[in-house]
C-alpha cells in the first residue's frame, strides 16, 4: 500500500513540475512576444493565450494577443524555434486586412449588387520597409507609399442570375464598370484582381490589372472583355438548372 502511495506521490510531483515548467515557459514566451511587438509599434500588447501544437511539419505555438485600442484579439502561428524572431509585420497585417475588408464592404454596398458575400485582401509590394511605429491604417499606407505598392484582390459573389436579355446585360456591364471606376477613385487599380461572380457560377467578370495586363476598361461596353463565358455557355448553365 505504501509503495502504491509512493508511486502516486512521485507521479504527482513529476506532473506538477512539468505543469509548473510549462506555465513558466508560457510566461517567458508571452513576455518575448509582447516586447517584440511593443518595440515595433507604439501600442501596448498583452498575450492572452498560448497553445502548443506539433505535426509532421514541425512544432508550433498559437499565440493570441490583445492590442491596445483594438477590441478583437489576434491569433497567429509561429514555429517554436522562431518565437523570438516574429515576422516583421506580425499582427499589423491582420489589422490591415480587417480595415481593408471593412472599406471594401462599404464601397460595394454603395452599388446596386445583390451580394451574397465578399472577400477582400490586400498585399503590399514591399520594396522598401514600411514604418509601422505609429500603427498606420491601411488607407494611410496606400497614400504614403503609393497605389503601385498595393495588390488588391476582391471577389464578389452575387445572389443574382446573369441575364440573358441584351439590355439587361448592358446594365450589368454598367454596374461592374461603375464599381471599377469607384475602385479607381480609391487608388485600387494599379495591381487589381477583381471577380464578380453570378449565382451558381453562371457568369463571371474577371478583371486583372498589373504590370503585364494594362487597364483596358474605359467605358461600360469594355466590360464585355472581362466576361469569362460566352453567351452560349451561360445559356447552357440555365438549361442545366
């Protein structure tokens, strides 16, 4: 009996020491992450959770951090051996994505589309490092570094059928063209990938503007060039329904 109790006691001590070490390690990691982020941005950061994960590709930490002045926390993945060397734009890139998604939604809501969902992401062509000390908004980054540094990807899924009537098709061309004009007004036309996808993939407007593909859309009628399906293909889609 005493031997059994001794075994349980030893196991309890080992488990307790292991838990204590992990708690200490989490505290070290939290301070390491907070110090790195606060050295880059004039904000206070608080790590609220750290989870450990391991798979065939390696060992990782999933770190959740709260940023001063931002309600929703951020969670990012980092290799365990690289926790002391966070990606230069860690957290602020996620903040920029949130700001961009909100801006894109506001722009599209001002246009007469029956939208099912919107995906919007922005990447930055960083030939020169971006000063993030004052935590600039994504709109400020675009203004300061120029639209040429920005890569805009916008995918709009509609709940509408693509019309077969010629007059209604012309109206759809106008709607997409005016949206493109609006994006131009917001300096989102240097490196732009835009898709407007109709119900059940009946038809898609695909606009790709970059260094290799120049902007060729000068009037509403030009949006026909962005259609990826022929009229016959769209009709077959209707027949299949």
